[in-house]
C-alpha cells in the first residue's frame, strides 16, 4: 500500500531504496550495528519500528530493515519490502536454544518454523509448512564456517508470547505450554523466537527466498548464571554480533553463488 508520495505505508520507502538482499533484525537498534558491516552504509528511513540502511557487499546493493517484535509487524515489513523489489531475506535475531548440547553463543541456521503464532493463519491454513530456502540455508552455513562460529541447522519455534516461553509456569495455560514445548523439542526444534514463520510464509507465497540466523542461549540448568560473574560471562557470550557476523559472511557467500549461477 503506497502513500500519495509513492512510499510504502509503514516502512516509508519506495522502489530503489533497498537492494534485493535484505537482512531482518527484530530490534530497530540493531539495524545501524548491522549496517556498519556494509560498504558505504547510508541511513534510508525510519518509521515506527522499521529502521533501514542500505549499502553494498562485494559491490552488490544490500539493505537491513528492522521488523519489530513478532509476526504482525514482521509480515508488514516483508510485504512492503517485496513491493519495492526485495527478493531475499535473512532474519538476524536472538533466540532461546531448545536442544541439549546447545551452548550460549552458538547460532541456529533456520530451515523452517513452527507456526505457533496467529499472523500466518491470515495467509495460509496451518497445514502449510513455513520453510526456508535451501540455497540461503547452505550459504548461511558457509557463513558460520567462515566466521568460525558453531551452528545448528534446524527448525525454529515462532511464537506470539515471549513470556509464555521464558516464564510458562505463571500462565493459566501452563500445562498446555509445557506439553507443546516438550513436543517441539522431541520433534527436533533448535530455537525459539518470534518472527521467522511470518518471513517464511510470506516469502513462499511471493516465491521469494528466506532463511535466518539466530543467536541462541543455552537451556541447560548447569549453564544458567547465578552469580554476578556468571551473568557477565553469559552476557559476553550472548552477543548478537556473533549472529550478525554469520549473516554477513553468509550473505557474501550467497552473492558469490548467485553470481556464479547468473541468478
Ligand atoms: O533479537 P530479535 O531479532 O529482536 O528477536 C528476538 O527477541 C525478541 C524477544 O526478546 C523477539 O523479537 C525475538 O524473536
Ligand atoms: O529465549 C529467547 C531469547 C530471545 N528471544 C526469544 O524469543 N526467546
């Protein structure tokens, strides 16, 4: 939907403002941080939770747009970015690790998302899977290798309630949450966050490509911080810069691959 001056209604941008490749953090404050990895980054627009910078990587025009928290605002961002020419999306986020063995600071390279949210039901029935693009997944794994950061390939749980994940015991539906959480882990989900499902479903409908790299925190009891020193050590590892480095290296690998294929 355009305003009279041809700007998309929410992201306040027009054709030409973004590259075909767009990184998607949730946190608006992360856009500038990510843009610092671009060559010649330029601030493009800020409206509501949507903060965009555009620059280049390997001479290719690339952008970063924040989505805000959750699938409703993310769906709007992806719809409007597609309307102005974007065709490849990489979510760059934080998440909770869901499998034993995941250490704080590991990243997930996401192959699909559990649609544990309401937004995508406005697009497709629940039986339709929210899947990532294989080429983008493989490029992000290459990015993790280049950045020297341990990655886990797998499915993300995209949920609507942050506190339903981190403090389920205080929810009136605690038993339902616990049972479903157990099922997601049994099924092999690697991380829990709040936006991937919307990015994947809308990309599928528009035949665009998407995946995501999520920094993870450990779920293991022995890894939980208790003392101030342990908190400091955990915070140092739960550094979103690790996911950003993987995303940037992965995007470079994807650009190289697209060029080789003439894609
Ligand atoms: O780190 P970002 O990308 O903001 O994402 C994660 O952090 C937020 C919750 O704290 C949710 O948006 C979740 O998906
Ligand atoms: O555990 C976490 C951490 C970040 N974001 C989430 O949604 N969950």
